[in-house]
C-alpha cells in the first residue's frame, strides 16, 4: 500500500506536464479533412500509449477500439492497470506502442533505466498474450524549445530514444523514429509545445504506413 501511494503521488506530479489540454481531451484544434480509409487501414491495429497517442481517437482519426491510451500513462502504469488484458482481448495484428513522454519525468534517480525495465516487461507481456502480433515501438516525440525550457527533463528525449531503439533490437520488435516527421511539421505543435494539433495525426499514420517504415 505504501508503494502504491508513492506511485499515485508521482503520477499526479507528472500528469501536470503530460496531461490533457482541456477538460475533454487533447486540444481540439487544426481539424483535418480525413480520407475515409485510415480507420479501415488500421482496423486490425491498436495504438497503446499516452495522451499524445490518445489524440488519434479524440480527433476521430481512428476508432476508439483501435486506441488504448490516456493521460499520464507510463510503461509501469500500463503494466499495473488492465491495459495489457484489454489489448489482448482486442486481438490486434499490429501493436504500436507510444510511451515515454511521461516516463522521462518520473521522479526517480534514473528515469530512463526505470522506464526501460518496465517497457521490456510490457513487451514480454504483449508477446506472451499476442504471439502472432507484430509490435512497433514509436520514439518519443520532441518538444519545442520553449517547452524544454519550462521542463528541462525533456532534454533527455534523445537519450531515451536511443535506449528505446536498443530495447527494440533486444526484444526483436520494430523501432520507428518519428523525429524526422516532427521536424517537417513544427507548425502542428499545440500551444503547450508538447502535444499536437489534429492535422498531425493523419501525417503520422501516413508516415507509419510508408514502405521505409
């Protein structure tokens, strides 16, 4: 119970930086004209992640059953809650995992090592429950200079992604670096410099479906 209490307090601290942008979800700005095929194209996939990932369903780019995400999610909390059971129950053919933005802010001596330990266990659990599914780890998205100035711990995003790439190689899953995509569309940051406008999400799905990915 003492450990759980500490974790809940820590979660409350980091959710302030990585939470929703309004009372209903990520900021609903920059709505895009969507082709009709994204929901069909990713109909056998599930995106597991945090508040940034949640934008895929919040902005109606994908159906809710194809997104399993929420504000403040970390690899550890995803394991502690019933997310893996929910994921397995949906029986996806492809799992995209986008976690880390909150893990970086975790109040511990070495947030990256702490996160990688739990991230590895998360991948193991998914592979055990969905042995035929392919898994892709998506890199943590960079933040704006202003956001990093307000929260210096975001300066470790590059180091975190290096650890994530090494973890993907170790676990024999795919790693996708989203940094080039963000670099091309810096105009699509939301006002906090961390989250993204609705128009970013179709570009993300196009990027993931490109042959090089």
